[in-house]
C-alpha cells in the first residue's frame, strides 16, 4: 500500500491537453437517472476517483516544502488510507456478490493501482491546464470534485450518523 502511494506521489505531473473524465457530479447524476441506484462497482469507481483526486492534491501540496502544509499532507495521507480500506470493503462485497468466497487483496491492489494511476493523470491534466490558464491548480471542476469526495468520504465513514 505504501509502495502504491509512493508511486503516485513520485509520478511526474503530465502535460496534456484534455481531461477525458466525466465530472463526478455528472457521473452520479447519470447513476440516479431513471431511479437507478449505485451498484457496488459504481461505488468502487467513485472511491477510486476520490483516491485519485486526493493523490493529485497531495502531489500539489508536496511541491510546497513549507511547514504550513505539513498538517494537510498528513491528513491527506490518512484520507488515502481510509479510501483504500473502503475500496477493499467494496471489492470484497463485489467478489461476494460474484460468488467468490476468498477475495484476493493483491488482485484488489493491482486493479486499484491500474485504475487510479490513469485517474490521477487525468486530474494532473486538469490541474496543469488550470495552472496554465489561471495561475491556480484548482478550477471549478477540481473544486467540485473535492466537495463531492469530501461528502462521499464522510458518508462512507459514518454510515450510522445519517
């Protein structure tokens, strides 16, 4: 797990033209269309997206070596671990629904790494385009992603508080 997080942090920020990901609010809106509810694979996708969002945010903050961001970095690292743990729970439920009795954590990690790596690249594209256009790494798309991820994380971590 630490190896995955380290790889995410060490990956160079890519410079490309377009982020192809549908925003999370549109993705969730499409799920709710026609009365559909989110499936467990949909929830795993959203958890991966949030892990990618926070990984990108962490990479941006780590480029600032000032002491003022150290607390934020530690909190983001904790959020990443929480999302990985929540993703593992979702993965096990998906396997259970598929009739698999013994989910494999290594399979989960391989799937997560492959999926999240591309998502982080897309968030990096968005951040870089925002920086190039406005001088800020954050634009409306990224701010909305952060709000949704924060809400989802709070909902998933405290299901009995709702």
